[in-house]
């Protein structure tokens, strides 16, 4: 186990700044996940920790050691990648023990570590299988076992579940959590999939354009996103955003207005802001008792209904005119969750309320969060 510290890390590739002045303290034994859209710099950050890439500026420590200039093999890390590279001509035992045999560990120690790793990733009884006789999930477990036997201070995992089918990915998510619990090791995990980040991590590191956006436990990122980017990225379906401006009595946009005292919430009339509200925080007017503190009701038109089984996604429009114009989609549109057995139909006029306790305000110029509640 070890902590990992990134100090002022920048990685420049000619005209691309892949990582931009990142500072991060990863705690000893923590499961931390780098998450963000493709190309945001997650892998590059991970590669600088691994020593596969040298940062243009900044330093990296693992535990008390400055490892900035050390080769990967001397950093006390093990890596698992998306593409599972097992030796095809070796069986599971040989694949898992390969690194230990190379380093001339004695046989007893090799067997002890292989047995323990096989137990953790549930590969017992498969030691003489060849990779081609195994499923994708089993092969990925062999790759993880191979990383475990090195008994690293820090595990680095870059999209290890990306190539698995959806069902297996969910299964492996729980396996990785179990692995973390049993090994009690620092795990740094990279994914573009916010569901993986939310479900497994002690904290998540949200990155966009090489810049760190928020470092916090998953539910804090969900409930108190630091800015509009995090608000839109974390959570599925995504938060709704309404662009407008602060007026004397609150917020006003083309289709809605919400009453509040600007001074109390640190905004001033004329300021351009964005209101953010999650689908589960919007209710039909007749269900307004479900909101802790409902706003006044707004008119909306039901555009599209999406039955999801346990709930129904309803895409609403604030104005019928928007419905008719293709370029109007997304503008004046709102997604809410309804119960699945609703008798509401596409094309119906409805009235909705939002829960003031879960209305977020963002400054439009900076994107920074101003408040997460209007109460
Ligand atoms: P992510 O892992 O979030 O998808 P990466 O860290 O792979 O993102 O990439 C971040 C940015 O750096 C991207 O714009 C990518 O094109 C660029 N990049 C990554 N590796 C290289 C490289 N070896 N040479 C040039 N540009 C690179």
C-alpha cells in the first residue's frame, strides 16, 4: 500500500496539452477513479504515474519516494489494461507466475502467491487452461491475477472492463470491489464510463481537457457538482440545463421563471446563469408533494416517452412550437422520470414542478457552481 502524489503535472505533446498542471493526492489504500470523456487525458495521467510517459513538468511520488525519473519496474506498481495480453502458448499457471519465475522467486513462494491470487479472482481449478479456452472475462481475471502476484504498492487499471459485454462488466465491477477489499491496496482506475466510476470508487477524479474538474466521493460529485461540466457528465440520464439570467425576483429564461432572492444565493440581477435540475427532481404538478419544496408549476408538452421498465423517461417541451422545428430540439426541452404505469401519452399537455431543494445554479461564463439548493 502507498499514497501517490502528483505535483504540478503537465504533459505536452507538441500542440496538445494532454495534462494541464494537475495536483492530486491519492490516499494510501484508496480506490480512486479517473473519469472523463475520451481524449481528456486520463490515460496520459495514468502513464505518468506508471512511468510509461515522462511528464513535461512536475513530479510524482509513490509513498515517500520521488519516482519521477524511475523506470516502471522500480515503481512498485502493477498494471492491467483494456487489451488483455496473455501469452497464448502458456496455460493460466504459467501466465500468472511468469513475472515471478523471471525474477527467480523460489517455487514455494510462487505457488503461495499464485494460489492466493487465483482464490481472489476465482480462477481455482483453471490453472492448466490455455487462454484460447477461456472467455473474455476469465482472461481478464488471469491478467488481474498476474498483476496481483507482484504484490504491488499500487495497482493501475486502464479501462480493464471496456472489452467485456455489459453483463460481465457489471459482474466484474463487484469482483474488483472485492479485490480492493481483500488486498487493501491503492487502486488507480481509468474509465470513460461514469457508471463504473460511481459504483466502485472511494473518490472520483473528473477530468476534462487535461484539467482536473473535481475530486470527491461519487455522491458528492452527483449531489454537489463543482461545475457545469461535472453536473452534465456524472449521472445518467444527464442533468437538465436551462439557460437564462438573474432578475430581481430570481431566475428567468425563455420558458421558465423561478422565484428566489438573488442576494441570498450570491448572484445579482443581469448575471447570466444556468439552472440545472436532475430528471428525478422534476414532478408532475399532482405529485408535487413528492418534492421537498416545489416550485410553482410550468406548462409542458410530452414529446417522447421511453419506457425503461421500472420507470419511464419522458422528454418534455416547454412550447409546442419547438416540437415542430428540428433545430429546436434540445432547446426548451426537459427530461423527467415518470412511473411506468402512467396514463400520460405523447402529445399531452401537462404541468410540472421542480424541487427547489435540488435546483443547482451555475455561472454561465465560468461554469462554476453557485449553489445546489434554492432553499
Ligand atoms: P483519454 O485517456 O482520456 O482518452 P489520453 O490521455 O489518451 O486521453 O489523451 C489525451 C490527449 O493527448 C488527446 O488529445 C490525445 O490525442 C493526446 N495524446 C495522447 N497520447 C499522445 C501521443 N503519444 N502523441 C500525441 N498526442 C497524444
